[in-house]
C-alpha cells in the first residue's frame, strides 16, 4: 500500500499544470516574435496557420487522449503529452531549429504537439479523481487558478529574459530543461486511480 504522505492529492496537480502552461505560453510568444522577424508581412499566415492546424486536429485527438487516460491512467497520458514537448525542445537544441532556414520545422512541430497535447484536461481529471464529488469544483478551481495565474505571469517574463541574456541557443536550452523537469515531476506524482478503478470506469461501473 502507498504511504499516507504519498497518496494522490489534488495539490499534486499544481506543479504539473503549472509546468504545462509555463512551457506553452513563453515559447509561443518567442515563436510569434521569430515569425514576424523571419516572414515579415506573411508572419500571421505562417504562425496562425500552424496554431490553427494544431487546434483543428486537437478537436479530434484531445477527447480521444483524455478518454484513454481512463483506461491507461492519468500519469501515462501526462507523460506522453509532456514527452512530446520535450522531443520538440530537444530537436530545437540539437537541430538549431530556431534559425531562419529551419524555423518552419518549429511551427510544424508546434502544430503536432498542440494537436496531441491533452495536458490540461488530463491533469484536471487527475485532480478530480483525488477529491469527493462535492468538492471537485472548488478544488479544481483553486488548482487551476494557482497554476494558470503563476504560469501566466512567470512564463513570458522568464523565457523573454533568458532569450535577452543568452540568445536563442540559451532560450532553446532553457526550454529543454523546463520540458524535462515537467516529465520528471509527472513521474514523481503517484497515479490518481488504481488499476481496478480504471477498469471499472472503462466498463462504466464506477464514477
């Protein structure tokens, strides 16, 4: 049995959700600036086109990934989503994709990651798993408020400051480290539901 102090708790969702948003908002702002620098008047088409393709695909992939977490566990799907962002960040560092002649790979990779990134919904499902039904709305609101507000303030500032001080190579390395930290934190967090409960939910036998 799990130790009492390491049973799944709703507050474990705060660092997971914070890092998911942190590693989304800051880089997106950098991508938008680089698109304007590289593509000039056509930047809106390239940047918004990539985000639009990702969002359109997410309409189909997002619900599928979220439902898969009922069967395979919240943590497995959170690791998958965070792992995709880590792959993009690693490719950014290794392949120097922030250079102008390779930047299209960043926009394409961002679209793919966005399409299959269900981090927010699966993390919220993790939180709701750990509290009674009567407390879910209040607890989920608290977790989301703390995570989104902190990430919304700190992420753009941190990524912009790193780019200013260390340039694009430093930004790329910082992005990879943060993405790696996200995966590590998820691996530390205990699974919210036992295998038996997940099986019952898959069969429609449990709430």
